[in-house]
């Protein structure tokens, strides 16, 4: 019997990965999301934008000021790379 791998999901309000403790979405979460939303890139962008807004709200809720450009890069910046066609 093999153990199922733990999913890379966000832990709020810190928005760190529950599995690897990296800022979410971590690399494995990005791969999982790209696979889950394959062919539905607009839906993925909306999901990540909503997640980014929740993360920003959580940072403000902790009494801190979020770095909005870093949050954008973290949540949405990798999408353009995920959509590029693979070249042989």
C-alpha cells in the first residue's frame, strides 16, 4: 500500500503551502493547477485572481501592507509561461 501524496494547498492567512511551506502557489501547486485547468486558462486566471484578492485581504487582516507587485507576480505572473507552446 502506497501513501497518496499530500496536495499542495494554501494555508491561510499566511498563504503558505500546507505541504512544502513555500509561498502558495508553489511550483507543484502551479503544475497541479495547470493540469486541473488544462484548456481553461481564463478560468484558471479568474481562480488565481480571486485567490490573490483573498491573500491581499488576509495580509491586511493581519495588520500588514502587502507588496502588490510581488503578489501579482506570485499569483498571476507565471500564467504566461504556463500558456507558452512547447518548442521541439
